[in-house]
C-alpha cells in the first residue's frame, strides 16, 4: 500500500474591495447577473462571469426547471455559452457568487461537482489553468489558481 497526500491552495480575500480591479469588475458582473437567475424552487441564485483571452466577458445564471434535472447551473450556462460562441478563446478567470432568497449566504460557495467537471474539460482542452473566484452574497472571496485545486482527481479523456 502507498499513501497519496493531496493539498490545495486557496487564497482568501476579505471583500470585493481587496480584489485586483479586473477581478472586482468580474465579480460585480457576476453579482448583477445573479439577479437574472430563474430559481423558483431552490430560491438559491447563482451568477457567473467569465473573462476570456479575447477580452470578452460571458455571464450566466442558474436556470431551474420543474422537471429535475432539466435545469442548469450558472457555471455551465456560462462556460457552455463561451464554448459555443467563442470556441477558440481561452477561459482566463471565472467569478462565481451565490445567494439564497431565504437565508444570508456569507460563506464562499464553490462550484458543484458537475460544474467542476465541466470547467475541468475546458482547462484540460486549453492546457492552461483557469483562475476561479467564488463567494456567497457577501463576505470572503476564495480564489483558486486552477480547477485542479477544487477537483484534484479530474476525469479526463486519458481515462477513456
């Protein structure tokens, strides 16, 4: 038997104001688009803004559906749109924010497992890391230099 030790590095910013200017702008766009979430069932709204290497910013919000699991998370809405409209662009940074209609969301909310796997596909395809910033409605922002910090054992095409 051998043991594998996994470590992840996450940077913590105390508030949006502590982020560099570009990241502040990206997170503010995510906060704004979060208001467009269609979340009548969970009452949990998520907004995402993605910065591409061509300078474009693509946004997305979660879109629920009474016929579960037909809805789609904000991260996948945004990254799939980026892939469809800007297929040759490199995803540089993703800003994610989440808020509940019922409770204060004051801790950072990372992407769910399915979204992590979807983001992983783009990181693997472009062969460059994607910086991920995530927060709740208010409070700290966590930042990962790569999706690999959030999903160390990625499933990729080498396993097929």
